[in-house]
């Protein structure tokens, strides 16, 4: 009986995860866009540090 209960609980958790899959994918894509924006900002920041003469008078 305990084994049957575990099988049903496992199946239930699988169905629950399948239901949450679209949300998980959307969250991963959103985080990827955020990371890309952070990376672009960091590239610009490092370029300003390495080449300050290119950016004189622009701030």
C-alpha cells in the first residue's frame, strides 16, 4: 500500500511540474533577457574605464 501511495504521489508531482512548465520557461527567458541587459551595461562600463578619452564630455 505504501508503494502505491508513493507511485501516485510521484505521478501527481510530475503532473504538477508539467503544468508549471510554461511559467518556468517564461521565467527563464525573462532572466536571460535581464542577464543580457546586465552584460551590455557591464561591457559599456568597462569600456568607459579602459578608454575614458572616448567618453569625455558625454556624461
